[in-house]
């Protein structure tokens, strides 16, 4: 029986996964990482959200992948640019941000393979910047554990090529852009308000409004208050700026 279709035992983790990767996900990961999956349980974990209530979800791999991504991008920036430390840090922070990670995940087709509970999926979890960003980092963590840093670094350089080339970190965050727009138009600063918080703690959905007095109001949802505020600022700029 091949590695894709059998349940995989990980001795260092001490648990067995009863649900293997689907053939579609195994094929997707093999194409994405340019090699067949050797440890299905590792990748299964990287794609599993806490809303399923399983013993393992992506959080530990996300913790690892975040550091691997940061090192890979920092090395890349140092190699590609003679900019001062402050400018390099600005670009690094943007390139490894939750928003950029989520954009990369969408471009690669990751959302279709994330394992979410029904409520989290119904609430739009597969398009959440928080969830997509975390899963993207978890996949990098899984790749690092399975094949080492060189493979993870090559993966990052392939997948982050567009953000690197198109200047991620050189455009303003939506909240900062809205703040500047309000000041430039002699308006009071935008005011953010929490409209509602729904769902269980592990899959909470926040609805936030942002208002610029005398101009208008926009609402948006997200899996964190910060994500909802960012989305609301972006929607406000689309509607009124």
C-alpha cells in the first residue's frame, strides 16, 4: 500500500492518523512542492484547522513555518538588496505578513485543500486571511521537517516571487491608508467598532464597522478583530475614496 493511501505512523509524534490524505490533495502537494509526499500525516496536520477538534491541527507547524519563512525571506532580501536595515525590515515584515501569506495561498490553490469544520467553512474560513496565512506557514513547516531548509527555501523563492517582484511592503496597509486619506481630506480619524462576535472560541467570527464622520461607514467580517478591521478599512476605501 503506498504512502498516500495508508494511515501514517510518526514515531517522534507518537500518534496515528486514521484519515490519510485524499488522492487529490496528495497530487496537489506533490505538484506544489515538486516531489511526492513522504509523510502524509505531517501534511494532513498542516491542512487541519482546530474547528475539527482533532488531536493535531496546524498550529505547531505554523509556529515552525513562520520562523522558516522569515529566515528564507531575510536571506533573500539580504542577497538581493543593498538597502539599509530599516528598509530591509520593512520589506521583510510585509513579505511574511498574514495578508501576503494568504494572498500566496490563494494564488496556489491552497483553500480547496484546507480541512475545516462545517461551521468554520460556512463562516468563510477557507477565505480567511488568518487561516490561509497560518496554513501557508504550516505547509512551509511541514516541508522543512520532511526535506530540510534548502527545499523550504526554494519553495519560498518560487511561491513568493510575485510579491517580491511587485514590491510587497511598498504599499500601505489598508488601515494606514484610510488614516492618511481621512487626514488628507480634513476629516476626523476613522473610528472602528466591534459590531458582533459569533461562533465558538476556536472559530470565532468578528464583525467590525469603520466610520469616517461625514463620509460613510463600512462593515466587514474576519476571524480576528484585526482582520475584520483591515477588511473594513479596505472596503471603505473602495466605496468612498
